[in-house]
């Protein structure tokens, strides 16, 4: 994922302290990588997505992203639902955006 524009004030924050960043994908993955796949891999034991269940956007290190991309070469077990995961970088908060290149 990449930031599509600079951060701006969150229109839903009545206090005026929060900011939002519109994000979009850099490229499409060959297939979704499921949360179950990530949780089943011991190398992701410290990954925030595994440790903190209510994350929407989180930092992803280069090593973690490489591990996610490596899983794309493995067949996904058909019993697991697809939960797409995209790289968002170190964004504290995001808002869904739509454009011709980025479906909402």
C-alpha cells in the first residue's frame, strides 16, 4: 500500500486531534494471504496482526512483507476463507478511498 496524498484532519474527529491518510495498493497480490496462514507460521509470532486482534492499519517490516509474499507461492488450504492483507507501512490510521485504480 502507499499513501495517495498527504495526511489531513479526520472529518469524523470532533476534537480535531486525529488525522487520516488515503491509501491504495502498489500492486495486486496473486492471491489473498489468509490470517490463518499467518497465525500458523511461528515466524509471525510477534507480528502485530497476530498479537493485536483489532488492527485496521499497522506497520509491516520488510522481513514480514517478504514472508507474506513468500506464502503466495504456497497453495492456500481450501477450507480457509480468504482474508486479503495489504502492506500499509507505518500509517497510524487510514480511511477507505476509491478511484478508478483503487476499488473501494
